[in-house]
C-alpha cells in the first residue's frame, strides 16, 4: 500500500485531486466521496465486522481475508485495527477503495 497517499489523492486512481482531475471511465468524479475511518470490531467466520470510528451506528461487514490483503496485514491482526478508505455513493450502494492503515 502507498502510505504517502492522503485526502488530497483520488481514492480511485491515486492522482492528486485538482480542478483538472476529470472523470473516470465509470462516470465518477473526484468530488463525489470522502475518506472515512473505520475500526474492525470482530471477526465472524470469514467476515470482518467494522464500524465508523466517529459513528458506531455506521457499521458493516466485509470479507476478512480481502480486507487484510488490502491493508497489507495478517488476518490475525484485523481485530481492533483502524483503517481508512475512500467512499463514494454509487447507484447500488457505496464503493470503497484506497484502503490504508490509520
């Protein structure tokens, strides 16, 4: 993972956000989204349960092995781990990308 990326980077392509940073091929724009911090609260079988660090009512589940791989850590290190990702709304839910350890 690229630890040098920050909130001024596009969560989809990693390019620096600017007025010149246009749309991606899927029609998404750089202004549509934000970086969100989560904490993994537990592992349930093959799933990692997480919640937003600033709002415990925003919670979800994802494939634990995939999240660990995105973060570059072992599966056993997931519980209690904080991470950030870029989120943007899409037609059928929310798209997360640009996972980084917090």
